[in-house]
């Protein structure tokens, strides 16, 4: 089963081309395993991370809202308006940061 191809998509194909099928498969799955392990550690140690990272809950929530808004706008720009992927990501990021500024500063 090639789970890495489903998750990493084209990047897994690049890994297979660069390292061969077997090594590319192994590296792709190691990347997935590492990401899963990092997510598990982050969830288990979330209180420690939040309390000692210098970020408070409102900052983390603000960042999550900006990232979510960026993803929603990216999908909107690529699927509805047919913009290029790079242009959509740049426009979505700038728009999200601008919306955040308007809400936080202008109230």
C-alpha cells in the first residue's frame, strides 16, 4: 500500500524519481511517520508548548484563523476564479493578513 503517494502526491513521485522506487517509497513513508509523530508529541505536550512558547492562546487562535482563512480563499481563488496556484496563494495570504489587520486594529 502506498499511503505516501495519496498524501504527498507529486512530491512522492519526485522522491521516487530521485531515489528510485524502493528508497523513494521508504523516504515518503518516513516523512509521513515523522509528521505523525510530531503531531502526536505536539498534542500530548500542548499545555507545555502553549505555556512556555511565548505565545498565548489568543495568538495561537489568531494564527489558526489566518491560516484557515488563507486556505478558504485559496480554494475560492483557484476553483471559482481559475487563478494560478502561486498567484492564488499569494493573494490569499495577503488578503488574510489584511483582513486580520482590519479586524484587530480598526476593530
